[in-house]
C-alpha cells in the first residue's frame, strides 16, 4: 500500500501514460487515490476527490462565487439557501432565474412553471420590477410577435422616408 506523498509513473499503476502521479487523500472523505502531478499543481486544486467536489453545493463548493451566475442564454441565476420560501421554483441545484425571483418576491408567492416573466425592454439582465411583465405562454407569444412586427414596420418606415426624401430632391428644380 502506498504512503501519502508517494510518486510513481502512470505506466506503473496501469494509467497507460508516462505522467507522474502522487498518492493523495481527500480532506473530506479521507479516500486515498492517485492524482496526476500536473493536476495537483493547479491553482484551484483543493485536494478533494471528484465525488466530494460534485456533491458540494452552495457555500460548501470550492467554486462558490456568491450564488450569482449567468446561464448559457444570458440570464442571471441566483442560488437559493435550503430553507428559502421560493425554493420550489428552483431547479435541482437550487438555482432560479433572477427575473422570476424578482417577480415572485413582488407578488409574494411562488410562480407556476407555466407563468412567463417577460422583459419589456428585451435586456436580459435588467430585472427592475417596472421592466418585468407576468404573462402566460400564449400572451408571451403574442407580445413577441407584435414587437417583431413593429420592428419590421419601423424599418420599412425609415426606408420609405429615405426614398421619399430622395424623390423630393430629384423633383425640385435646380437653379
């Protein structure tokens, strides 16, 4: 049985490479395992095993940054504490979209999954209550289509104004 701190090459422990491995112990569960030396030198390496790192949520997780993040669609997310009133709205990681949380706090109740919070100005991180509107899916679709139609018509109006200006300038006699 290796001792803590022992080093060996990967091919000595059936890793099929020449990397150097160090025998380490997880500070949480005290499970001992081989860790590649290049991994243990990383700045954020805390020595915890994969299982402990994945099971730790919130402030217990080494990557905790205050419970605020931006998801893949550009919406801010908030991590809720275990006893929070709004926890039923959260996903399995206790994370909830910030605009939904702002609307729920304003109403004093949890939002249903079918309720949609619409950003009036389309800025995803502008979560002021005066910028948010609670609608159902059918109304949200109507609002979105109407706003898209208005944008298209505004573009057409600008094109017609430019064309009108050009026609007026071609009709005026030059002296």
